[in-house]
């Protein structure tokens, strides 16, 4: 049994010596590989930093171009003219809605009335002097829409058309003077 232990001990000493020799042989290579990996990582990091910097510059340029290409804001006079034109169109649309209702296409007529409501609201935003008058027409439009949905074809938009025409006359007289 003693020989057995001695043989194992000798084998372990030889194996340890062999492993030490291998470590001495491969340790410099491993160190060199680790240094190369660190250098490569540093190079990749530098490239990423440069690309990030270029990307930030590109985003700034794109943002600048986006601001430059934005359409110029319309002067208030042009906005007023557009709002007045949309009110004139609303009077025609109200007549069209009445015609569609009489033809039996109530859903299309209601859609037209909803468009007119939106137009009146936007015109009220643009023409603050007439905003209260225009917004006062929202309730009657809602009543007409409700009655048309219930099948009441006797109700029409003539009063609303007259109210819009009255507002347009006030606006026209303001521009004439």
C-alpha cells in the first residue's frame, strides 16, 4: 500500500510539474491575447463614440431642417378670410343637408351637419368677435341632428342658415368700412 501511495505521489508531482511548464508556456500568450482583446475593445469603443457624436450632429441637422421646412404661419387676415369662406360654404352645406334629408339619406345629411358644426367651431376660434354667435348655433344643430335621427323630417336648417348669413353680413360690413 505504501508503494501505491508513493506512485500516486510521484505521479502528482510529475503532473504538477507538467502543468507548471504548460502554464509558463501559455501564460504569456494568454496575457498577449487579453491585451489584444482590450485594445480591440478600446478601438470599438472609440468608433462607437465617434458614431454617436455623428448621429447626434445628424439629428440636430434633421431637426433644423424640419423647422426650416415648416410652412410659414398665415397672417391673421388670411386666417380670417379662410374662416369667412368656410362660413359661406357652411350655408351651402346646410342646404345640401336639407336636400339629402328630403331624399331620404338622413345619415349623409347628419354627417354634413356634423361637418358644419366643426366648421362653425373652428371659425369661432379664428373670429373671436363672432365666437359667441357661432357657438350659440351648436345647440340648435344638435337638436336638428337628434330630430333627424328620430325620423322627424319637418325640421330644417333654415334658421341656422339665416343666423350664419346674418353673421356674414356683419363681417362683410366690417370689412367694407
